C-alpha cells in the first residue's frame, strides 16, 4: 500500500527539485519545525534515502522568543530522527531599528545569511525552502499593496541563488493545507510559531484578514489566482530584469555613479528596474523600497529641475550632479 496522496505529492515535488543536483553533495532543508518545513524535511529524507544521496537540515534560532534555543534543539532532534545528516542549529542576532528595514526583513536577512554560511560550510548543492502556494499568494498581495510593480507580482521564484548557494522551493504549487495533512499522515507534530498569529506583522494580517476578506467578497480561488498570476508574470519580469542589468552596466561607464543621459534614453520599464537595482546595491532594504521611492529617483533622471536629493529607505540618498546619478549612505 502506497503513501497517502498528500504525502506522495510532497515527495514528487521534492524528487523534481533534486533533479540536476550533484548526487554526492548534500542537499539541506531549512526547517523551523512548522508544518511546511517539517513536511518538506520528511519528504527530503525519504527521497534522499531512496536515491542514496546525502541530505541534511538546518534550523535557525532567531532568539526572538523565550525558549527558542530549546525549540531549535527539538527541531534538530526531529530532523535527526527522520534520518537527515548532518543537522545543525544556527543562532543568529536579529538587528532592530530602521536600518534593518523592519523586524520581518531583519529576521529574513539574518536567516538567509545563516543558511548561506551553513550551505557553504557543508558543501551543499542546494537548500530547500518550505514556501507554499499560500505563501506565494501572500507575497503577491503584499507586492500589490506596496505598488512595487511586476517583479513583486511575479512573487517568489521556484529557484534562485545567493552567491554560490542555490535555493529551491519545491512546494510552491502545493497549498499550505497539504503540508499539515502530510504531517498528520506521518505522525509528525509541527510547531506552531506564535508569531504566525501576531497581527503586528503585516504578513500575518494578510494571511488572517486580507485573504479571507477577498475570498468572502470575490469567491473562492483567490489564493490559486494570485499564485497563477505570479507564474505568468515571472518570465516577463525576468526578461525586463536582464535588460535592466545590462542597462545599469552601460550607465555605469565613464565615471562615478550612473550616466543620466543613458538612463533617460531607456524605456521606463527598464530604467526603473535599473534604478531599483542601483538603490539596493547602495544599501536600501529591498522589502521597504516601494514604487514611490523609485518614481522620485526617476524624476532626477527625466524631470531634472535642480532637485537636491531623494531620501530612500536604509538611510540611502540619491542625488544628481554633473549629469551623473549618485547613490550613497546618508
């Protein structure tokens, strides 16, 4: 008798994510102990054992709650019990204040830095993340609220790289309910992070208030529709982003900063992307950089009337001088 259909679906998704990875290098799963990442860890353990390939896990202790070290130790024990090896717990310090771009951005940045380091240290071929279709829908809705454009509407990519570390999201086409059902089917007890019910976090309000309200007003299927929108727009956004990178390199030639004339000649869709890249490279937290900020910088290029500067998140400023656009920390 085979596994429950929901368990089989997760295993199939993980099997596809392992395709093309070096068979002798470990694949790691980032696991908080929640239902999504725990179900992903169980699927990875099964598929790695079946394929005879190494697989391990990493849990990140953000230190934001009492007993977080004990919780991380429990996750390590669970992952080890699933057969994953090596398994590590990494403690991080989450900075506070406006420099960090808010608590959610700060925690995410600290988490990814820890995962980057663990993957490099262990020689991992990839790190698997437990984001689901529901997470994708929330990301798209948050992007709509910020007015951040097509890249935000494209949501989270199924695969990306940070430095030399490859990340994959096998569960983006599966609903969050599937991971909890898979945990039940395998007698796994997930940890419910109290932060996931804390409405001081924007994403929690989207999850518990905004999306249910949209479902009530517009009918069922909103989550699926938002995730589908992300898939449809991702190719378009990728193509425009590649043009923006080339344009940014061209505008960087000839001196410090960016050539405003080169930027002004670009289509707006490409120019604003190039400006966003430049702002992020200068230190702007991506999660707080909205369309209103990029529009203000764009006016330094296309509607220059001697404006002094534009203030951006992360204490970054943009100014125009002698036909060049300069970004820097204030």
